[in-house]
């Protein structure tokens, strides 16, 4: 189905590779995204409170700081090898989480999962940069990034149902099995090939260090992920504490949010190249801000509050998908390095927000992390607007 969106002007390797790579990333995103909505459930299983799990999540985000180093390494490796290695590592981390008897092993397992997911993601984005010119990359990236929404819509929902009938530990076991299966499919469907970089929109002789426009993109990514993290790590506890939602009900919520994320991803695939990547990010942030403010007002109203939350997350998804193609252009000739810098910024955003969001939620309720999300979205929009103006001026 995905290949129907890519006409024959795209290389055959792209049309052949996008479906299995999207499915593989769906599997990785399912296990990666499972913890935040079910933190309260996991906390009960480990006998720890939400703030302690917030610290654990912040520590696991340290894995993403290895993204620039991973990017430099992947620039010298076949993309398929990098992606398969990442998938095997993700499965190992998931099994370690499932076997954890306390918060220490749980944290180490998530750290391994996060680190190897960086390997897979950088390999995937670099593969895209190898085969698709920048001015056409938004559509391919948007299609691949439907896996983020589908990971929530299908993956997390199914894992949540597994948790509802058994335990959250079995959810990670099932996820690991799916990831290993996708590693085999990627090995079978993709050829082993060296990196071949397209010419970038900037001169080939440009320095590889980030210029002001590059730093603006990095700050924009940091703001986007911080904004989303503030709500991702607290909305499950909010629904449980204020409205009595159980595991099955949270699975239903994640299914609905995933559906809206899918709409946002496909919209980005269809429109971002036409609207411009920076403008698309600014537009998404402009939607996130009023939705976050509505959550401050609607904390005690489940229906309208859920709607505001869903639109906020959908706008975030549109913005983040529009941001990703920018990464390969931050370091001309070495897309992995630029992608690594962008992913590291996303990691810093999530890491910086995990602890204050959970601590403030326990002290002041859902209004506090909603305000943090508004501030971070404002930072993201301002940074991307600055990048757009810097590039236009240049």
C-alpha cells in the first residue's frame, strides 16, 4: 500500500524498501513507546512511585546522547547492517526490562533499548538520505514516520491489551519477538550496500560544524520533544488518578491518539515538501500551544481534555515528521552526523522534561506539565521560525 504513494520517479530500491522498513520501525516504536502511558501500572509492578520512574526515564534518555557518535560510525557502515544490529539490540533490551525485578535492571534494560534504537533510527534515516534527494525526502520520511503513529495505534494498543490480560512484563516479551521477526525480514528484503550520498542543498565545501541555522534546528527539535514528553509521561497517571481509567481503558486512549498521529504523519508526507519543512514545524507548534493551554483549563473534564491532548500530540507528530528530513542537511556529505545531532537534541528534550514533569504532576496535578509543554512548544516554534529566516536571508 505504501508503494502506491511513491510513483515510479522514486528509485526501485526506495519503493521496495519502504514497506518492510516501516513495519520494522513500527515494531521498535511499539516497545519504545509502551512505558510512558503505562508508567503507573509499571510502578505498581516494581513497587516504586511515578517520580522515581520519571528519573529512570530521564536516565535512559542518556542513550540518545550517543547519537552523534553513532551517526559518525554509521556513515562508514552498510545501512542494512546498522539497522539489523539495532533491531537485535532493541529485542535484548526489551527482554531485560521484562525480566527486571527492581527499578535498577528496568532502567538498564530501557537504556539498552534506547541506545540500540538510536542505531536503528540513524541507519534508517541515513538510508533515506542515500536514496532520496532532499527536495523529495519529505514524502518518503512521512511514510516511514507513519510507523511512529502506528506504533502507538497498533503496537502499544496490542501490548496494552497483553498487559491487561497478563502483565506488562509479557508485553515486552511479545514486543521483543516482533522486533526479532522484523530483523529477519529486513535482512531478506534489503540488499547489503555501501552509503551513497546525494548532493545536498548546501555547497559541498561547507564546513561540517553546525551554522546558526543548524543550531536553530537543534533547538527546535529539543523544544518539540520536551513538549511532548511533558504530557506523555503524565497523561496516563492523570487518567488513572482523576477518572479511574484502567489498563484496558488506557489502551483504548492510546489507540485513538495513534489514529490522529497517523493522520498527522500522512498529512506531513503529502504537504511538507510543498509547504516547506520549517514552516510546517512552526505551524504544528502554533497548534500545540493553544491545546496545551486548554489542558490547563480542562484538567477536570475528561472528554474535552482528551480531545485537547489528542490534537496536541497529533500536531507534535506533524511537526516532528517535518523536522526529521532537515537532519541529513545539517552536515553536508555526512548525513549520519547531522541526523545524530538532531536525534541527540530530541533526547536532551525528553531527558530534561521527564523528571520535572512527573515531580510537578505529583505536586500540582496535570496543569503543571501542561504549562511546561506550552513553554517548550513556544521554544520549538520560535527556533524553527529563526531557522527559516536565516536560510531565507542566506
